[in-house]
C-alpha cells in the first residue's frame, strides 16, 4: 500500500467511529473521516463473531488486498476503518470487493 499508513491506536479508531460517517453493507461497514492529509490511514476490525482465527485472518487478508488493488482510485486524506460483519466469513472475494467499492463511493472517498 503505497499511499497508506495504518491506524493502530485505539483513540484513532474511536475518533473515526465518533466523528466520521459510515456506509453499511451486508458484509461490512466502512467508516470514513476526512483528515486533509496527504495519505490515507486504514484500519480493520474483525471480531470473534466472524469466526475462528483462520477465518478472521482470511477476511482481513481479502479486505487488505481489495484496498491495495483499488488504492489509486481513492481520494487521499481519509481515515478509513473497515469493520467486517458476520456475513463476511461466508462471502467470496468479489462480493467483498463490490461492497467495499460501493461503500467508498457512498462516503465520497472514491474518485
């Protein structure tokens, strides 16, 4: 991910949840907060409700790859948090990709 850093601090996640806007899809929820910086910051939340560790890691890897492939089509200067819902465990890659892109467009983060 060339133009992106990661969100790691709990306070950063909470700030995006509290002050950002959200787009809800059946498999995921995307929160976005405009920062005005030169790069995007990205964080993922995949809880134990999604499944066991290997399932959560699979969902996280898929979401990270979706973001990586479409990074150039996103506007810079956003904090993004992607929250996987329980349906994400059974969803295929293309469904997750479609939902992420439509949520990004709804939030105004897509070019």
